[in-house]
C-alpha cells in the first residue's frame, strides 16, 4: 500500500496528467491497481512495470479482449457463482450419501485382505494340516481356546510355546493398567513403549505427574477453573478417545491443584486471604521460598530413589551386578539426604556420622560393581534431584503473577480498568499454569525419572482383527508386560 503514492508520482513524472490510477486493498491484504494510460504509451509502461516486478493480471479467456468488455461479464459471472457453488455442494452431498457406504465397506474389505496376507508369513499349510503362529495376551488365552473348541470341535489344537523357545525382545507389548491409571497411558505413549518383560511406568506417572502439576499450579481458584474445563471435555468426549483421556488427566491435575491450593492458602493468588480469610495449612509460597525449595527437592529425592529401586528390580535377573549397584546408589542417596537433614538439625545430630560412614563404605562397592562410570552416574543422579528445583521456581512465579494481577485493581486509577487488567493477567497466568507445569512435569519424568529404570524399544501389540471406521485395530488392554503367550 505504501508503494501506491510512489507509483503515482513516477507515472506523473513520465506521463504528466495523461493517466488514471485506481487502487483497492483486497481481503487478502494485497493491493490491486487499475492503471489507464494512452494507447501509444502502453508498451513503454508495460516494460517499466515488468522491470519493477509488478504482477499483471490479464483479462480471463472468454471474457473479451478489452477491459470494457470483460468487466460486465465478470460482474455477471460473480452473481452466478453462489448458485453454482450451492448446486455443486448439493451434488457432492448426494454423491457422498450414495457412495459412502460402499466405499467404507470396500476399505474394510481391502484392509482385512491385507491383514490376512500379512498373516500368511506366520502360517504354513500342507495338503492335510496347517500351522498358524502368533501372539496373544495371556489373559485372552482361555477365551481363544474356548472359541476354537466351539467353532471347530477339537479339529484345531491350540498349543502355547514355552518362553524358552522365543526371546522376550520379540514379544509385542500390551499395556494393562487399572481403570484409574489407564488415562495416563496417553503420557506414556509419547515415548517409545517399554520392552516386553520390563516395567510399565504408567502407574508411577499417574501418581507423580498430577502431583507435580498441582504443586506448581497450587491455587484453589485456578484448580477449580481447570476442573470445570476437564468436566466440559469429559462431557463432550466419548469413552476410549484421546479427548476423554485428556479430560481425566486434567481432572486429576485439578484435584491436586485444589489440594495444594488449600495447603498454601491460595485462591487466585492472595484473594483467598483478602476476601475469605484463607490461611495456609502448610506454608505460604509467596514468602517461604526456602521451605518450598526443600519440599521440591525432597519430592525429587523420593522420585529418583524410587526410580533407582525400580531399576534394580528390573535388572535383578538379567544383570545382577547392575541391580546391586543401583540399589546401593539408591541407598547412598538416602544416606546423603539423611546426613544433610541431620546437619541442618531436622534429624537427630548423632545420625550424621553413621550415615556418612555407611555412604563412604557403599560408594567403593558401587564402583567395583559398575566400573569407573559409577561416580559419574552418581553425580548425575544428584544433579537430577537438584533439577526438581524447577517446581519451586515455577510455582513461585505463578503465585507472584497472581498477586501482581490482584494489585492492578487499585493501581490503574479506574477500578473498571484495573479489574479488566487483572482479569486479563489472570487469564494469561492460568494459560501459563496449564502449559508450564505440563511441560516441566513431563520433563522430570522422561529425563530424570525414566532414565533410572525405563527400557524403551517395545513393539505395540496389534491383533489380527476386523477393521472398523474408527481406524486401525487398537493396541488392546495395555502392559504389566509379563504375561504374553505365543
């Protein structure tokens, strides 16, 4: 748009008054220009405009050779187009109604045929017998046996291949969790599945993720708003969908946010204290920064020690030396925490010397078991615990932003303007309170916690099943991956 005056000035310098320039801003933001010049100047002006890279829009074919002929026809065509578009949409809808059913059935048949072809690689056929080999969850084995018996009357024999005949790495993974934990499989699925025979982290994510989220958000008012949003999503979603899982995870996070909000005495920042006389049951996050930091680091120590213990349990059969080393690392972390608490006067002072002595004895044993890399891993583990300080930092930032938003009401001169600014600030803080805790709580799980025991690399279990319009067959129930059969 700023180039139009310069274009007009340049044309006036070349042609004087012998031109007409009209401009119009299009809905797309571009500027369309209509330029009328004497016929004798046309070639020169065309060349100059081409050199300045202005895009020329020619008269469409079939609308005449001049603009005077084209404009009336274009206007008439413009009036016809809405009716033509409506007619085309009606034809499209009728075609969809007539063809959708056969197309869906054809797609189902094609998918089922491809699945059967893929299964041929796991079967062998002779003139008198056939063998089909595949995986089935152990819990489904009795149902499969009963179905084969009912359908074929003993002519088809089901045999379970013992574990010695196959490697655990080959087995597909089926996650199996209680109904309470199942929505959190959505978070576990963001990383590669655990290998068969290892631990499914979903139950631990279901406990610690909403706890960390609620500890960061930690406000009764924000938690109530999140609970309302989660209830709305739950109402608008269907069972078994991703949206329903998001709603249920959000509901758990909202519950912890409300509980920690009561513990910290927060309702949209300090409004709870100013309006309802709400007092913290645990401590005031706005003032007790050191106490909040201690709580965050204590939870981090519990989280990491739990991961080390799980790692020791997971490795006890295949790698006993590693299992003992991780167990001793967990013990050293616990002893160091106890020594720090004893030095700070939170535990009896006489515990300081024994805890330090036992830790010093255990450390060389860990080095012998895991090699020279053990000290590096131990220091890394301590660093991971310190990383949980982000819970304190984000939580403190959240409450301070809420307090600043409340103070705007009396700082803007006009009460109405102050209220509007405060509401806008609370909306922004709530949005940050959804985004930041989610990202950082997931990071604490994926990087710090999973790094102590998680073994990725599992293959998702996809049974041979009839395709439906909902997509490819789901990965059935879901793992303690200790119960697969072949």
